[in-house]
């Protein structure tokens, strides 16, 4: 069967102005302030921990997702942010791709236990289009993850993201009545606001004591959390008969937001939670990378060899980038290097058992970092001179016939200094990683 053409890429968006939220963390019970601010194209959603020295940044992306009990967590180094799924869902559903989220604690406040209050603030601030396109990934074949009787599958879509959730809690020793709900929505700003955003988080009555003992749920209250007993929710009136399943879709959308692109797929979830959602996000990213590396996925942004030569002073045989296949503003870049037996370094580096030198993998990372940094208008006519290399790990051999995928992400960029995190992969396998610092000097 012929698949429909992929949806056209849209313009990236950010907020017109700041949005200020104050509330209590559902799990920590702490009073937290969150301020959303506009951000440049390609920077994505970044959380800034204003309560920690030097204000470390955590990007909302699949690589930073960590498994935590009953909540989504993103972590980068010493900084983490959790219970961020409802805010991320509101940003993703409204098409706000880039935002700086200043937060003075580790947990996003629970607000109404859903996403309605986050959505209200985002709508009041408004959004503006940016001069860059948003990457789109269309699922071409089933992608699935499973854990016991819980599963998630992403199937080819119809040009948009549709999400179907099968909630099934069997009766359990008189503590839970049998609860079965099925919901299905095509995601849009309108359906999210009307049908998903107001759905509140929930907990079963018999779980409350164990959660409290684990230090969770300190900020939960009848105003933000449904407590479900054998006869159903208590102290609250359901907004829909299937509110529990709708909230599961809300959580799933918030987790999917970490993929970093618009998703064209039909996602079917059965009994899944945050842990399995995280696995699906990482599988979607891996599959998109595989298709890009093999030329099966369209390249949203990138540079051919002529454009690379215009930016870098390197020439054969020391130019170690064949093509840049993805550029996210000045925040991230991905490039490919086809490693062949004809590479000059193989003549002297273990010719009987040719292996690409690790220092040349580091050089490929440095060259791609130079591309990322030198694209800025204020860096025109400058050179990116490597200053330091830290946290180097060489994890696997690269041999003739391999295609090296090089990824670079900006940690910090100032007028005269650049700091990036970089890694190399072969067929999805991590083979090298490092952090690089550069000084930008006049050519």
C-alpha cells in the first residue's frame, strides 16, 4: 500500500512574552516558581535551575530522560527537573517548540493536577513564528516497546499525531474496582484544550500510604489529584467518565514532547506509564537516526560539502565531514562521515587491521562543532580554535565500511568562547564522546 506523503514542515515557534507560574510540587510539596521565556529557533525547551549555582541547564530531550517512579524526569549532570510532563504537553500541543523555562526548584508545580493552567498562560502570552522549520518524522513501519502486559506501538499515521489509550485496571482484593477505558484523539491545539488538558492526575487509595512512605505525593490534594477507591474517585467529581485514560494521554504527549520533532504517527498505548513512554521516545529517535543515516528519511536541514568548505578551513585529506544532515539553530548539529579503506590514515595505522584513530574521531567532532559555531553571523571570518578536550571516552572501534554519525550539542556559546558536548556513533552504537571548548579568533 502506498504511504501518504509526509506532512510539510512548519515554521518553528516561540512565546511572544514571558509566562509566570507559582504553585506546589505534587511530589516534593515545595512552593516553586516557573517563568517561561522566548527562545531562539533550534534551542528547544530548556529548563534553567535558578536555585543552583551557575544556573545549570537541562534540555527536554530523549537523551536526558531518566526513569523515576510515577513522574517524568530529565537530568543533565548534577541538575534534574521532574514532573515536567504536563507543561511539556501544553507546549508541544500548542506548537511552542522553543522556550527557556526558569525554575527555582527540582519539580514543576502541579497546579491543577493537569495542564489546563499551563495552557492558559501559554495562550495568554501568545506565540510567534521563527525563521526556521520544525523537523517532522513520519513513522513508516511499526515501532513498539513492551513491559509485561503494558505496551506501546507507533504505527504509520495520516499526517498528524493520533493517540489511543487502553486503560485496564482489573479488580484487586477489594481495593480497586475493575476500570476499563479507551480513548482516542487526533492531537491539535483545539482537541488538547477541550479534551485532554483538564484531565487530572490520579492515584489509587491503597497506594497512598506507600507513596507517602517513599517521599512522594507531599503536595497532592483533592484539588489536584483524584483518589480512586473501590467505588471510584472520592471527594471529586469526574470531569469525564474516562478522565483517567485522558490523563494517561496527557502524560504520554508530555513524554513524546522530548523527541524534539513533530511526530506523524498513530500511537496505541495499553497500560503504559512514564517508564515505557520513555522507551518509546528513545526508540523513535533511534529509528529516525537510522533512516537518516541510510538515506531513507528526508533531511529537514543540513549542509552539503560545498557549504561545509565555505565554513571550515580544512581540506582533504583532513576534512572529516562528508555532509551535515541536521542543524537545529545554533544548538545542535549532526553530520556523517563515510569511512572507507582508501582513507590515508589507514596506510600507517594498523594497516593489517585498520581502525580509525580515536584522535581523528575527536577531530571530526571538533570540525562539526566549528560548523555549528561559525554559522553565527557575528562569527563570520573567525576560526574556532580548539582550547580543551574533557571527559573523553573511546568506546568502540571504527573500521572501513562504517558510517560515522557525529553529533554536537552546544552547552554554552559566548562571543569569544564555545563549549559543546559531542559524540560519535556507528549504527546506533556509541563509539566516542567528549566535551570540547573553543576560542573564536579572527582568521
